[in-house]
C-alpha cells in the first residue's frame, strides 16, 4: 500500500477578474486582406496594360 501525500496546492482559480469592461471578440481579418490584395493586383494589372498600349503606339 502506498502512503498518501497531502496536496501541496489548492484548486487554481478559473476565469478572469470582473473589471466591468466587456470586450467583443476579435474578428477574422482575412476577408479584408483578400480584398486589399485583389485591389492591388487589379491596379498592377491595369498599369501593365496601359504601359503595353503606350509602348506599341
């Protein structure tokens, strides 16, 4: 039979302190990042087309 050892620590507290400030969860910014990347690609593509047209004239 193994001897029982008393617990050295009590139960750890769960949760955070109630500060009265409610904070909304952070949203996912991947849609805004994709929209911005698409806009940059459209601008670069448009500049490329205009440059080619100017070079052939």
